[in-house]
């Protein structure tokens, strides 16, 4: 019987992956479908995925499954065949990563959750099946040529910052649960206007399209398979690419280059850059954009203060974090307001 959780340290798993030369394929997929017992389904997946050498992050909930994972390339077909044995996953579209060094994940984590996308919706009349219409890459390009069409990005600000579709609207909120009501408010006067929504792989914009229809919008579309599927179709069918910059991804790669455009700036010197990183002061670990020059200047950290802390002995760093949280843990969250205030006070040219 397999252990139904990982017992090896993250550090050891990372070392193993770095040394492992096995070719791996990174994929993602999701499906909204009622799952009666998510915990049992989670355990079944853990056993089967472990047998296949799968690494990644998978959420299962009563509303469905959301998976980002890496599988040994030689087992890719075996994984597809296994998924075909699950009734509601038959014929599931697997979004294959556009750029892949085989190091996207180093551990297998499968969690049973209340929802696969935290949305804050408590209205029992909300129906995920009453969603907007899918549009293909070709249909998306045609739809966005119409001047009246509204293009809505349903991703987080740090994703939008490094890449987005031409003329897309950002919903400037910190979480998806905030984005949903905010999107309806921002588009209130466009109830009958063509609205096309998109996200990374389709899971958020599909739910967002259902939310707008729930709120009385009548002309709602969402990009099938999200940015990942769009770009693959653009390349295969030689279509015009309307996405500029990088597509942010939630694994060790941070992003996939879609076009040569650099649409963001280094958070420290404001020069063009779309290189995301985490602050190397592990008590901070802030996600931010840092160019190669500032990487060297700040030793991979987001500020002089964090650089100083990083270079202290490990024992002292640990003591600082335990004894004074403000020394190490004030910015480790997803609140863009906190992050932007931090850079206003400590970042950009002021930290030089």
C-alpha cells in the first residue's frame, strides 16, 4: 500500500529533480463536474499518479478537479489512458506546456478542498452549467476585431503585468473572489455587449462567464483552454497572435514566453523586464519582477534590508523570524496593495 502523502523533505525532492535527467512533460487540465466523495477520489489519484511518476499540484472538490502536473514523457500515454478510465474525464483536453525543462514540479500534492477555484459565491441559485459560450483561437481573433467587443482578463495582477491580450481590461483586485463581483460592477452598462473572458488555462474564465450570466449578462464568451490552448492553436494553424509578453504559470518556471514584447518593468530600477522571482530572504519570499542587473545588485533580494538578512548566518535568520515577524514575514501574501505599498516605501530607485 502506497503512503498517501509525501514524507520526504522539499529540499531533498528538489535536489533529486535537479539531478534527474528523465524527460518530463508538463500539462494542466480541469473539469467542472460533481464529485460525490472528493477525499476518496483524491486517494485513488494519489496511488495511480505515484505509480506513473507524476509530480504536481492537484485539487479535487465537489465541483470538480484542477490539475497542474509533470509526468515522465514515457508515461504520458499511460496517464492519458488512466484518465480515460474516469467517466467524467473521458476526452479531457490536456494543455501541454509551451516551454518545458522538465523541472516544473518536484513533489506530488493532491488536496481535497471545498472548491477547485475559491470564488466566494454563496448564492445557491448559481449554476456552473449556465456558462458563457466557448470560443476557439480563430473565433477569439475574429470576435476581438469588433470594436464593441470587451476583452476581460480574469487573472491576478502579477499575471496581467507581464503579459496580456491586446486591449484587454484588467480587473484590479487581489483575489478571484473579489474579481467576480468587481467584474460585474465594472461591466454593468454592457449587459448585452459581446464580452470575451480569458485566463491561463480556462478554469477561472469559465466560472467567471457563468457568474456574469448569473448576473444578467446575455452575450458572454470565454476562451476555450485559456491562453495555453490559444497559443498552441496559433502556432499550429499559423494564426495571428494577439497575446503580448509572457504567460505567467504557477510552477517553478514562473512564465512562458509568448511574444518578444516585454510589457513590464523591473520593480527596482524600472527598466523593461518581465523576469519574476521570489525574494531570496526566505522570511520574505516576495514575488516581484527583477532584471538581471538588479539581481546582481541586490543578490536576488527585493531590498537592501532583505539582502542584509539573507547574508546573516542561518541560525540568526531563523531567530529573527521567530522573535520579530516584522523582520521577515510582513510581505508574504498575495495582497497587491501590500506589495505596491512596500515598493513605494522601499523599492524602485529609493533602494539604490
